[in-house]
């Protein structure tokens, strides 16, 4: 599932949700939603 992949890859790269959010130009809450299987827009 995409949500699991996002979390697994983020952790394997040693990134926090905040760090990934900054790289993707989104807010941290968006990463959290993605990882929980929320909105993927």
C-alpha cells in the first residue's frame, strides 16, 4: 500500500516527517495523512 511505502522509504532515508515535507514542499500534516492512508492529493 502507498501509505506504508511512504513511511518505509522515509524512515530508510532517515528523514522525519518534517524533513520530507520540506523536500516535497508540503506541510508536515500532509505527510502524516499520507502515512495514515488519508488523502493522497
